[in-house]
């Protein structure tokens, strides 16, 4: 697939087919963190572990050893 983000003019990002602007890594990080906070995400490791345990439960090993 051809790279749709290429530009013949350095310095000004070329919009993608959908019209989205190219973001720097710092802008992407900032927007991701902002969206995560709006969604109710937390940076607390204990809260993450508690949420993970609610949705991901390990299956017990089979009784017959298979």
C-alpha cells in the first residue's frame, strides 16, 4: 500500500485521504492521554489491576491433564 502521508513539501504535513492532519508524536500522546482521561481511565496501577481482574479471568486447567 502506498504511503498516504508522504509530502513533496517538507515542513507542512499533507492531509490524509480522510482529511485528518498529521500530528507530531507529542501531539498524539497529548490527545491520547486527554481521550483516556475523558473515558475514565486511571494512571493508578492498583485500579488497572482491579479492572483487569474483572474482565480477564484465567480458565482453570483441565482436570484430566489435557
